[in-house]
C-alpha cells in the first residue's frame, strides 16, 4: 500500500485523505519538510494558491517541495494545487511562488466571475468508464503546455487536466465528488514509481 501525503498548509485536505483511503492508499497530512521523506507521493489540494505559496515559504517547505518534484516523486495538484505545480502563472502576483513540475502556463481564476463555480462532465484520457464529474471552483485553466506535457482533458476549448512524467494536475476537484477514478489513476502512478 503506497503512503501518499496531502500537503496540509491550507485547503481541502480532509476530502483528499478520504478519497485516497477510498482508493486503497494510505493518506497522511504533511506539514513539515521532514515528513516528505516518509511518503511515496503527494497531493496538493484545492484552496487558495496565494496563501499556500506564502505558507510554504513561512514553513520552509518551498525548496523541499521543489526538490521533491525534481526528484521525480509523483505529485497530483487539484485547482490551487494545479497552480502550485505550474512552471509559470498568469494573473498572479509577481512574487507568487510555485513548486513547478509541469512545463505549462496556468491562468488563475480563469473561468471567471460569472462561472465562479460550476460542474461539467469531463472526459479524461486514461480514465475508462465515461466522463468524470468536474467541480470547478474559481478554477484555473492551462493556457499552454510545453512539448513534454500531455493534455488529458479539455472543457470549452480550455485545457483542464495535464500530465508530465510523474506530475498530474486538474483544474477541477475530484475529491469533492464520490467518484475517485482520478485519485485511482494517481495512486496507480505512485504504485508504478514505488
Ligand atoms: N482561485 C484559487 C487560487 O488561485 C483556486 C481555487 C480552488 O482551489 N478552488 O488559488
């Protein structure tokens, strides 16, 4: 059973722990750099990426998390977590730090005010059994990806799920639904790495 951390600086940590447990993985909250040594993969939850970025700096997690990603450990970011694994951001403050991992440009709050929150059926490459229920909450989208990144899903012409090597990111929140097929995909990535 792989042990998968959920970055617990800020955001919907509990929902991810539940989703991981439902897919048969061992989830545990991670708040300190030392705890990264004991996990096989990491989930970065939804929440507020500006706050998460500041807390990562304050708690001395920024460089350890960058190193974790660079080491090829599996990482999955949802919504704010997608922002945190982007190499570049749009509509973010100049000083907003990310952990990086996917060669992509992510636009924060891209789906805009009028659609601040919505749900849509999303077909995700590599996930059999029909579309997943995509919950979008002030969600980012992926403006562009580099040659190494693979687009897994789009909505309304915008990229909303991407994978590059061991790093996976979705604009939406599968942890807020009862359908944990995206988590299962990530747990599979972790199993193949361990
Ligand atoms: N808009 C948020 C941000 O920029 C993300 C929202 C979410 O995670 N639901 O961090």
